[in-house]
């Protein structure tokens, strides 16, 4: 079957060199959505070659920083203009509720505007003067950046994997996840419309094999990857400079001094937003014993109120999971938890009224203990594991007792308690009394198995550029060995 969604290479849409394709479907209905070109080694090579050539051409290499900034602002405006079609495509391809998809696209435009401030902030240093020398450093782009993204926020990751690399003067080959390729291809075309020269942004569609071919390509100088710790760790072994944003198992700690009602409602959002398919989802609910029963009742009541259904309905708060295969894997994780001794306090079933869709009810597992798989492994679905703790020492022990260190949330109205927990938690982000804050100008970094390198803020410049030092002698310096 010929593809209706093609690769975007060197400013043009192209089928795969060998004609291979794969299908993408609408997870909420199970119906096929599009046939997509499946990238192989030849397509990856064409994209990397186009990116390398574009990086050498003066229309990109010598583009003044203010011009790069202007292109990024153009792109932000074009994204705003196409917001509705991007959001609808995203909702259909990923199962995202439409209102969340609209909000994501609006955030993406703001993020691109933030990236447009980076080109003119790339700075070097002048070092303490040595007689006869001027010693300086500058930051240079790596060259061709391989950007590999997951499926949970497709358009957002197309923007955030690509934007910083472009702001800092690199060229990019982006590979989105095979489950959700559609909005990334739109993104490539929007970059072209914004005025990015051909070959600066290239999109190759495909699966793990396509990603592996990209990682292995000798023309790649830098990899920026968001996805699972397992794949990120494998990529790291490839020996190329890597920026990795990986998995998480966020502890959401509710202390005895929390504002319980507010915490319960916000924790339900943190657990079930995007059907829990969020790296920082509050997937472990750690409750102080004194308030555990009272809080859990509030949490379960708020969970009952979550509106699950058709992603294209504006009232929907939780859509379908990204695919039927992923829904099955989440169900297996629930079954394992029950076999290990946890109980289902609410949820755990498919949606009777949408039997064709990859839906699963918001699910709360009670009686989870720290050693269980449900407390250790990412389930990446609408499943929360409830654990109880006796004192702050135990809360910290449980919270830090996984391989991950991405994020943590603390609910407490007591400053001393909140500060102590923030000090002791092993996490790249700690949210106190307000989960899910995230701003483009504020960097973050996963600790432990959750990543390597900073994303966001001016720190992005360091991540996507390499240092070059120049010792400039005022005149030719004679050899210390003298002249025989
Ligand atoms: P994944 O690791 O399975 O896949 C991510 C991407 O890597 C996809 O494009 C996939 O095709 C590609 N890939 C797979 N195998 C590859 C290989 N061997 N070589 C090169 N590329 C390969 O992750 P996923 O299931 O798409 O996404 C969910 C994961 O992403 C979760 O673990 C989640 O926590 C993580 N995530 C992390 C963050 C963060 O900011 N830390 C954000 C979002 C998602």
C-alpha cells in the first residue's frame, strides 16, 4: 500500500526508498487513520546527508542569530494559525482529550517564542589575560542532531526536541514514535513554511529499527532522546554525546499537615492527566498514616468524577490510551499488582460503552508495598499505587526507593516539613503544594535513571552546543626548544 504520510527530507515530502509503510490508527475507535512511510537505513542516510549539507550551507551556518530568532518566532505564529488542525490530528492519533491537545499546541507556540530568545544569548568567555595572548571561548553547534521522541505528547516533543537544537544553530533529523507520527510530519512542513532552509529540519517516520539506524549513523554528532530508561540506556552505549530524558515513578507525598481536599483533587489530575501517560504522573501516592483513610476516600470520590470518553468531545478529561497494545500492557501490570497482594480500590476495567477503543478506567491500587512491581516500575497508564508511611523518614525511604529520580510532589502546609522533604528527595523537580508546574525558561533534569542533561532555560544552550577555546597569540611564538 502506498503511504499517505511521507517523510520530510530536504524540504520535500518523500516515500521510503524501498516503499515500506506502516499503519497508524485512532486508539479511541480502533479505526485505521493513515498509512505512513516506514524509514529504513537509506531514508535515514538521506535525511542525515541533507541535514549535514544544510549545516554547511551559508543560508544556515552564517545566518545571523537575530534571523534564527525570527524564524522561530515565525514558526510560533504559524503553529498558532494551524492550532486547531494540529490539536484535532493529535487527539485522533494519540487519544488525547481535545481540550488538552489545544492547550498543548498553545504552550508549544509559547515555547518556540522562548527558544527565539536563545540565539542572541549564546555567549563565550574572555579569560584572564596572559601577556601576548587573547584567550577566549565560544559555543558552537554540534552539527546534525538526532532527535528521538516518545508518543505521549507528540507535537510537544516534536517542538521541544527540535526547537533548542535549531535555536543553537544545529540541523535536525527527528524521529517520532511509531504510534503517533502524524503531527510531527505537520511540524516539518510548518518549519518549511516558517522559512527554515531545506535540510535544516528533516522528519523520518518509523519504529525502533529506524531509531536504531539513526543513532548508529556516523553523521550524527548529538542525540537528544526522550523515552524509556531502557531504550535511553541502550542509546547511551552508542558513544555519541547524549541528552536523555527518561522514565519516572513520581512519589506524591501527602503529609498529615496537607490541605487534604485541595491535595486530593489536584492529585487526581496529576495521576490521570493524559491517562497517566506522563513521565511525571503522580503514580505513587504516599499517605501519612494519620490521614490515609480520610484522604483516600476524598481521592476516590474525585476519581469517580473524572470524565472518561471520546477524545474529540470537549467535556472529556481522560481519553483513550495510546494503543490497544499499550492498554493490554497496563492491564497486565494491574493483574501483577493484584497477584502480589494489592487490591483494586476503584477502576481496573475497560469502558463498557466504548468496547472498540483502548480505554481503561482510572484505577487506584490500595495496599501496595514498596517492593511490589506497582511501586517500582513505570506502568505509564491511569493507575495509581497507594502506599502508607509512618513518619517522614519512611516517606523519604519509600519515595527514594526506586531506580528513578524524575519528579516528586509534596503536600504540606508546614514549611519545615516541606523544606525537609525537598532536601531529602532524590528528584530533578520537587513540586510543593502545586504539581505539574513547567515553564520553558526554567530548566529541569532527571536524576538517577531518569535522565542526563538539562532541558529548558538558558541551560539549553550548553546542552546543544560544544565549547571551543581559542588561544590567540598576538604574534608567532617561538618553540620552547629554541632554534638549533
Ligand atoms: P520508548 O523508549 O519505547 O520509545 C521512545 C522512542 O525511541 C520512540 O520513537 C521509539 O521508536 C524509539 N526507539 C525505540 N527503540 C529504539 C532504539 N533501540 N534505538 C533508537 N530509538 C529507539 O518510549 P515510549 O514508550 O515511546 O515513551 C514512554 C516513555 O517515555 C516512558 O518511559 C516515559 O517516562 C518516557 N518519557 C520521559 C519524559 C521526560 O521528560 N523524562 C517525557 C515523556 C516521556
